[in-house]
C-alpha cells in the first residue's frame, strides 16, 4: 500500500508538472494544478485499492493516473475568443 501511494503521488505530480509546462498560459493558478495532480492521484489510488484489493498495483496506478488527468484537465482554461469585427450600417 505504501509504494502504491508513493507511486500515485509521483504520477500525479508528473501529470500536473507536464500540464503546467506544456500550456502554462492556460493555467491561471499553476500552484493549484501542482497540488491537485498528486491529491487527485492519491484519492484515485486509494479508491482503486479499496475496490480492487491487494495484488492489482498496475490497475491501481492506472486508475490513479486517470483520476489525476481528469481533475487537472478541469483546471485547464479555454483560450479567449478572437475579437469580432463589426461594420457599421452606414
């Protein structure tokens, strides 16, 4: 259990770090993303461990990775729309 938790935290931190380095302008608060990644991965790992039981380390880490990616992606901000050009009627 200990190594699965450490592995989940490392995976979550890797996801958050990669996301904030890949698109830094899309994350308004990078510290929030760097905290959300490991926390989400740990939560996903604990839930997967409770559901699957012992002996499923690969599946537990896969679920932890998926939960981390899903929650970090919720922090991803869409780009601002391009300004519209309007023309007067006369």
